[in-house]
C-alpha cells in the first residue's frame, strides 16, 4: 500500500495541485518510474519521472511504501546529475 506523510500530502495540495499533479499521478510514478535511484545519504528511494519533471522520495517499510516528499523542478535533470556526481543518488 502506498501512503503519504503529512508533508507529502501538504505539498501535493499546496504546490503540485497547481501543476495538475495528483496522488494518483504520484502512485503511478512510484509503481512505474522512468528511473529508480537510491539516496545513499537518507536511505530512501527516488522514483524519477522525466515527462512531469518529478522526483518522488519514498521509503519501503514492512507493509507500506511511504511517500516522504515530491520534488518538482524544470531543472530536474541537472539536480539528478549533480546528486549522481556527488554519489548521493545511485542507481538502485
């Protein structure tokens, strides 16, 4: 089951709604990302969707997949490449 933290839900309602991003969109990205990375610093997964310019940060627990936050950026490719170069985000 995919669940959202209060922070992620708040971000969806306040910021992502303006961009047409819904919980359903986020769930689709987590289930079928264009690319899946691992955040070595935070021990979290990063589901990337290039067409929406979104990175969905999430954790896997025993029974759930917990969406921590959603990052939207028109410069997502630059952000991802920078975090790859530093070794923070690695291929999962």
